[in-house]
């Protein structure tokens, strides 16, 4: 094709592919429109800072004057023999405050049996709840939690180091995309939900913004990446739609545990249907992104290896790869959700209820709906992405087998 009517898309070590202007224009125009909608969504749904502050300030975490200093464990007394153990030393820790209010104070605090049996030993740090005494009385101390900052930081550093060593620049860009995703969730999604915005719209807007940044920063600006992005956005839309329909059909309330009850009492305008829809959209992003980028790359490589193959055969070959990918990623979704709900599943197993009775429980139905909605969106994203890629890459004999410069 003439240079004025085609675009060469290639990677540094692959063969050049002449992309005609028509498919390129349609794809990029659709993505520009999607980006414009995402930006409009961010502008319209972005939470008002003063309103968020007003909500958070109206829900104090502790009583006035209560602080949470760190303390070092000096001695661990005899662990409790069981829930009924009432011995004097049962679950008792001797600690010394090392920072915050009361630094240098010595105290003895009692912990639950499972905390005492978690392996606490002298030198470990715990966080205490310090309540000031009334009328000059000594302050009261209680165990609040175990300080896990150091091991978590070490684990994080090991993860980052391995990503950078193995994936190099691509890993660095992936970490940047991960950081951006966390920023969107913390600065946009959570405050927007607290201020009563539509959970579905917040989830879709956040998903689009995250995918635009993550895909292009990790995989580079190319038509191959743009094809994967288009397939991802369609998959996200399908997942969101199915989640909404299934939630209404199953009469889910979105309230499954005491956390939801606490939120309901603290934030009056929070919609748990919307919260569930938002969670469903965001939960499937990672696997969906993995599948679509793999399918787009597969089609590009197939075209590079077989320049005379028809688009129909390119699509069929890509789908053979996609079917294998679907099989493995479906397991990933199911196991991920099963892992997060394992404690609930154990309790239900103890009840010994028939499976059809389990479907009436909010916890199980919610996990099933989330899993199936994400899985259906994932399955449909494979042929959609493959089809888009097969239309974007050149047709038979429109391929130039030059080595990339």
C-alpha cells in the first residue's frame, strides 16, 4: 500500500505490518471517543473535597484524646489454653511504649488467644489504644493490633526488585500503572462512592481511566495495544451490564457482613447495589486486560507468520489460542473468589445445607454473580478482541515481510 494510506505497526524485533488508513481511523476514533467519555465521567463524578471531608469528619475513629502509639513487646506470658481459660497470665503481654503519647511507659495488655498464638515474641512491636485517665488518673492501655510494617515493606521491596530484574523496563512501566490504579481507587472511586455517586458509573469511569493508562504505559503506544484496549473496554461494559441485570434478578442487597452494616449506619446515602456493581467491574479488570493483550498480540504474530492467510483464517487461528486462554483464566477467576470467601464457605460447609439452599444465602449468591458476570465478560472479550484485531491487521498479501529497523 502507498505510504500515504497505511501505517506501519511493528515492534523493535518483529516484522513490519502495513495497516490501512480505514481500520486505523475507525479504531482510533472509537478510542478517542471512549477517552472523552472517561474524562467527562471523571470531571462530572469527581467528588467534592469539602463534602468528603465533612463525611469523614462526622465519623471519628476514636473518642477525643484517644491515641494509638507503638509499643515493643518485653514479655509474652502463657498463652490461653482455650476460650474458657481465665488464668491470670492468660494472653498477657508486657510492653514498653516506644513512640507517641506516653513514650517510655510500661504496661500490661491482654490479647485474644489467636493473637497470643500468632508467634508474638519479645522485640516485636504492637499498636496500643491509649485512653487518657480522668481527673489525673493514669491512662489506660489496650491492645489494638500487631505492627506489621517491616515484614510488609520487605515483601514489597522483594516484589518490586524481582519485577524490575525479570521484566526490566516493561516491569517498571507496569509498576507505574499499578501505582496509578491505586491512586484512582483511593482518590476517585472511594470518595465518589461515599458522596453517593452511582457505583456503576464510578466503576466504569475508573475502569476506563485505569485501562487507558495501564495498557499504554505497560505495552506502549501502538495499534496492537489499541486493539487490546478496545476489546477490554467492551468486556468491561459487558461485565457491568451483566452484573446489574443479575443483581436485580437475584434480588441481591449487597449487604453480606457486618462491614456493610457499619457502612450503612455511617453513610446514609451509600447504595450497596451500586457498590456491588462497582466491585464487579473492578474485580475483573486484571484478568480481562491479560486476555485481551494476549489475543491482540496473537493475531499480530499470526499475521506476521502467515502474510497470505485470509482474515477469516487469522481469526480462527487466534480463537484457537483464545480458547486455551479462556480455559486457564476461568480457573483463575473462580479460584481467586473462592480464596477470598474461604472462611464463609467453611461455615456453610459446617451447616451441612444442600447446595440449592446455599444459593439463598446472600454471601454465596453474591460471589456466584460476581464470578459469572466477570467470566462471561472475559469469554466474550476473547472473540471480540480477536475479531477487532483481525479487521485491523492487513488482509491477505497486504503484508510486508521487511525486518524492522
